[in-house]
C-alpha cells in the first residue's frame, strides 16, 4: 500500500461536508432509504452509510493528530 499525504484541512472539509449532507438528508426525511450496494438493496440505510463515512473521516483525523 502506498503512503499518501493527507492534509488536515481536507479531512476537516470532508467531515463538515458529510455533517451537512447528513443533516440535509435527515431534514428531508431521506436518511431512512435503504442504500443500494452492488446493484441490490441492502439492510443499511443512507443514514447508516453517512455514519460510516463520518466514522472513517474521524479516524483519519485522529491519526493525523497523533502524527503531528
């Protein structure tokens, strides 16, 4: 696996954009729709998918903080 340089500002932007997306989906009651993965329905919802993205972005941010 190749090492890449990740900037804190990029992670912060991804985090806040994802938070905005989550709130937008919730406000429009779209977060409960089942996500489609591989062309078929999945038990997870769009809201679950957003939570997964936030989890990973937060982990990346923490790793950057530890190495700083």
